[in-house]
C-alpha cells in the first residue's frame, strides 16, 4: 500500500487514531508494517504490501476462498480432470471450463495465457448485449473519475476488472479493496505481471466496517460490488460516514416483475440492490442524493455450467433469461 494512505486510515472498530510501526518499505510503498489502536488494542498488519483491516465481529462469506480453495482441492483429488483441462484444445472446452482453466493457469502464475483464456471464456459466457453494457459502464466511470483528483477507493474489487482499466488509463492513485485476502493476493500478483503494481494499493476490509476517517473518501467506485455485500442498510450508513465526495457504482437491475430471478436473489439474500426501486429507497434512507447515469439495457442469460467439474457454475444470477437495466449510480 502507498504510504500516503496512512493519513486517511483509522481503526475500523472504534475510529481512533492508529499508531504505525513500519518494518519494510519499497520506495513509496509500505510492504510490512503494523498499525495499533491504543483505544481498543486491535492490531492491523500490512503483509506483502496488503493492509489487512478485517475485524473479528463480522462473519465473512468469502466465496473466493471457497471457490479457489475448492477448485484446487477438487483438482488435487481428480488429477485426470486437471489434465483434461490443461491438455484439451480451447475449442473443445465449454466457456465455463475455459474460465476454470484460466483460474488454474493463474494459480500456476501463467497470467498471460490465463488472460487470453479468460477473455475467450467471457465471450462465450455472456450475451453480446451484456458485454456491451458492461464495457459502456466501465468506460463511463473511467471518464467520470478522470476529471477528479486524489486517490480512488474501489469497493469490493474482486478480480479488479474496473481497477485494471482505471490503473491503465489514469494517473491517480488507486486503492483496490475486498474482504477476501485471497483475491487481493491474486490481484497483487496480477498487477505485478501487468507492471502496474506501483499504481494500485491493496486493502482488505469489510465494506460495512471500513478503516477510513470520517469524510476521508472523495472518490469511491465499485463495479457490481454493492449487490454482493450483506446488510445493505449498514453498508450505506458506513459509506455515508466516509464519503465526502462521490460514489460511482456500476449496477444492473432486474425488471420488477422478474419472478424467477427475484426469488433466486431473495434466496441468496442479495436482492436489495438487484432492483431499481429498493436501491433508490435504501440510498435515500441513508441520506444520499442519487442519479442514475449512462442507463442502457440488454438481454442476459444464465451463465453456462462446467462439463468437466460436476456441473460447477459461474454466476449465481440470472437463473432465467431476462432484460437487465445497467447504469452507473452516482451518489453524493
Ligand atoms: C462480483 S465481485 C465484484 C467485481 C469486481 N468489482 C470487478 O470489477 O472485478 C463482488 C466482490 O464483493 C466482495 N465482497 C462481498 N462482500 C463483501 C464485503 N462485505 N466487504 C467487502 N467486499 C465484499 C467479494 O469478495 C467479491 O470479490
């Protein structure tokens, strides 16, 4: 993480000042350090450049740990399937299996080939309209934040599709964040491979309990991140506390009368930000002014399942064909 970030950070539990002991730096970057809160006695390490501000009170349903660990364990138990994944020609693999192959290649540090395979997989997994709407939002947010200044804090960054474009195209400092240390370790290796590691800081924290001082964040972005975070009310109260500028959140909404996808989203406990009306109500209740920008729509289909890995799937939603409304939600 970049050392300039230290001025923005506070104890995520009690919001008291942190006392830093820095063990190792690389230029402007803090590689190994410890931040201690005198008030609640909590310690937050920086290890291999990743600042870890996770708190013990919030249960974490870390799908990257489950899926990544699960894939590694499964292939370890079924070496013939790993061999088939690695030795089949790409045309022989279904899009879902191409995606799993990309994950295996990444685990082995082969980022260049993994990128090619993942791009091919995405082209087969998503409709053309889905891909066009997605790209349109990423471009819109990149343009929007290009005229602001200071660090960009990206929430629930996952595999960093948005962060990558921001880092490629802008000269602003960027902070990728997620509550999964596993995906952030992958992101660190990926940005090192791209030669962008100096441009991106990595912080692990739960979006419902962030380590930022009140009003410290002038620019926050998120690409399809909000919908995956539990307890939407608590999340928005926390974002209201830390944002003094603007949040640009890439979202898609299901139609209100989409019974099948509504039922599936409710069952997963992630329906709040999947529908336009409930999203607008929640932001209003948290005290934000909201505008929906760059609205576009396109057909979406359930993502295909794997042929090789016992029907393993990619995205949990949609479960049935639908028309998604995409936008960048701008909240101030
Ligand atoms: C669909 S991904 C977002 C895609 C990503 N923004 C991108 O551009 O590639 C959702 C992410 O939310 C993260 N997440 C879920 N709950 C979270 C929470 N409470 N706090 C922080 N991150 C969370 C997950 O680990 C996952 O990486």
